[in-house]
C-alpha cells in the first residue's frame, strides 16, 4: 500500500499534469491565477453566507472537455476564485446567483471535477458533505457563448434552499430551453410533439393576472413556435401524468394561461392567431416539482382520446415501467436504502434516507442526470426528495404491487 506521502505526491503530480494538458489544449487551468481573488474559510465563518462578485463566462466550451455530465457552458481558462478550506466542513454549499443562465465548475482538492447547471431555477449549486480541507478552484460559466453576466458566488454551511434566489418571472426575451420550430397550415406530422421537463421557481400568479394563471415556471420559455402563416385556429396542449400548467405569450404580446382542460392536463386554443412567434412555458402546479410532459401543437381542438407516451429511458440505465403517480417500494438491492436529495444529483443536500421496504410516491421526473434516472419522491411527513431508481445493472425501486 502506498504511504500517505506517496499517495498525495501522486495526486499532486496528476493534478499538475492535467493542468498542463488542459492549458495546452485550451482547457481549464486549475493552476491559473484566480481572476476574482483567493479566499480562506474555516467552519463557523462570518459573515455568512460569504458573498463574492464576478462576471460569468469565457471562451472555453466546457462540455467539449468531457469533465462530467453536468459540466456545461463557457468559462475562462483560469479559475474565477480559489476558495481555501482551512478545516474539514461537515457541509459546504457553493451557489451562483445571476439574472441569467449560469453554470458552476469546481476542481476539488483531489483533482476531480464537480459541476452543476440548474438547481435553484437557472442558478447552479453544489453541496459537499464532509468536505476536506484544501483548495477549491471555482469557475462561473455562462450557458451560452459570448455571454458575460453579473453574478454572485455564495458560500454557506447551509443548504442551497437557504440562499438567495433571483427569480425574475417568465421572460420572452430569453432563448427557449428546448429549442423552437416553425409551423405552417397543414403541417405534418400532426400534432407536432416534443417532450421535456416542466416546472420552475416563478409563481405565475405573481407576474400575470388571470384565474387560470397558476403554477410555477422557469424564466426562459421551454419552447418557441413560429407560425409562418395564418391559421383558422391553433392549440397548445400538454400531456403529463403530473399536474401541470401551461403559459403562452402570443405573437401580439398577449398572455394566455391554462390549468386544467382535459382532466388535469392544460390546453390553450387561439382562434385566427396572428403569424409570428409564440413562446410556451410548461409549469408544475406544485412548487419545487419538475416532471416530464409532452407539449403538442395542433390545428384543431384536442380530443381526450389522443394518446401519448412519456419516454422514461436514460442512456446506460435499465428500462423501467415506473411513472409519475406510481407508488414504489425501495428494493433490498438498494442496500442500506435510497437517499432523497434536494436536487437530482448526488452532490446536493440529502433530505431523507428510505430503508428497504419503504413506500415512496412518485411526484416528479424522470430526469436523466449524474449517470442515473431520478424521480421526485414523497416519503411522508412532508418529505420530498429526488431519488435514483438504480444504476446500469441494478434496480433500487420496484413498482408497489
């Protein structure tokens, strides 16, 4: 067995080699001088949370570096901050608050990488339990290229839910999260469909008036539809096993909301719509929930007999029959149990641990992230958390008979 000195020497050498290769290849350079400063923190630091200002972004496409599934956006070569932890922390949270879409990339003291895109709305956060002392190099990335946004890095011994939020309401000026399409009368195939995860941190009623203006949506539209010519009517509707809401900003600037139209599924019909851009938000009726849904666009009123299927597959994961609304049991294969996290990634704060045999109610998901398929589950007693249903070879959740 390698001695402690030799093991640390090897880790240091590997870190230096990676840094040199990363810089040579136009990657991130953990040994670079931090652009916005160095800061040392010890448990119990004040003021708390620590707050540091920066501009996000850079010219390095982080995804192309293959640092991990959630390592996204565009960042500078040198780190934005070097945070030195003087002692072990039982929990430490890094969170970025910005009015725009940012990402968070951290090089840990052991040379590994941890990243996040969206945890607090469009704001990224990473939580480390039993965080070792040492240097944490931090990059704040912009989700889109050639973008530099005013951002704040918060560091706290609390969870991300205790830190500031920058919810600004639904904003048509933002780029749609899942893309856009152009439709003309007689479009084929019909209806047009796209699946994505709906939900957000913005309560619609705080920003738009109307009896049906409910639920929680993201700042950016989920999808945009350009109607290239005049229609007699156009319908936007959502199919989901979860309780979802629908928000549309029409080409004439008017807002339209729907809560329940076909059962709990929302739908909005617009007679003689103007040609132009229609921004669409799919929200969750419940705060904090994110669930898969299918947005479909049709030139005639939807029928209750229309049939859609939510795709719950995740690359590398076993197939599942689970879906939102199901009750599931924690399987013995889960070992000591399943951990429910505040976000669908193992680096976030834990909410509960459900031992084998526990019954969970699936309220949201599925989300493919962090090499797992995640569901937002209710354990009881007011406890909601994101749980992984297994790995590439083992199922940790089974449908309740």
